[in-house]
C-alpha cells in the first residue's frame, strides 16, 4: 500500500550531528507504534490506518508519519500484527515491513492485560536503513464508552548509514523507553482512536481509524 506524508524527514543533508540523530531517533520512535486490538473483540481482523506526529517542533517542523497496521486474532489470547506499506516524502520513498504478536492475559473471565513484541524494518532510503524491536505491556481499562490502553515499553533500534554527502556515523543504535496511553471509542461501524507515547525529550501523538472485519 502506498501512502503520502508531507513532513517526515529521512535525509542527512543538514549534516549537523544533532539533526542526524533526531532523524534516526524519531524514526525509531515512530516505528514503536503498535496496533490496538481489544482483547475481548469478537472480530478476528482489524485494519488500522492513521498517522503519528511529534508533539514539539523538530528543527522548525512537526515531523509527521503515516501508519498502516493489520491485526489477525489467531486464538482468544493471541493475535499477530503486521506493517507492510510504503509512502513518498520529498526525495525519499520509505518502505516499512514488520510483524509481531500480542498476547492477552488476566483473570478467568477478563483479558485486561496485553503484551506485545514487534519487529519493524525501515528500508528504501538514500541515507540509511533502520531495524527496530519494540516490547511493551499494557493494561486495558473501560470507562463509560471509552476503552483505554495504558502501559510502558521499550524500543531497541540499530541503524546503518550509507555513504554520501553527509557526516553521519557509519552506524547508530539505542534504546527508547516510553510510557504509552491510548483511547478508542466506537463510532457507527468504525473505531476511532488517539494515543501518545512519552519519552524524556520527545513525545509522539497518534490518531487513527480502525475497521474490524470478520
């Protein structure tokens, strides 16, 4: 699937070390987003397009990235997830490919906890490629007509720079620990949701529409 984004940044043309690290770290933080699959849903497939954006300006812009997630409920306690899409922004055409799983657990009659593992690769760029692994654990809470997903997670990433007209390091790696809060409500035949992931020095907000199938 091909999407479009107007303000995501994936180039090292600036040359500044801080700028290069902002590009890599923000890309990894964006890839840590996981689809929201309610533990008690009776539907087995979800389709979830949306976008994520930095809450503060980075080098004068709010960097904004598209999202496209698919989830398939395999059993009552287990779902597999995937990200396979591409988009264009400026001179770049990033390709996102990844997969993972979500496991639900809790009391005998409630599955109000979930944990997920997700591996996502960012390829197709001129200046670098990036591999990330995200682990998180969340608690589901229902309040009136809103379902909340609260928890914490960590994103581990490895980046490799390509040679070119820039001064970026040959490789970078790191860990991003974050607190995550999501909310989702039912509206006609769709679910509408919003969320945020908070890391010291960086906050990412996400908006999405979700369609449950089958």
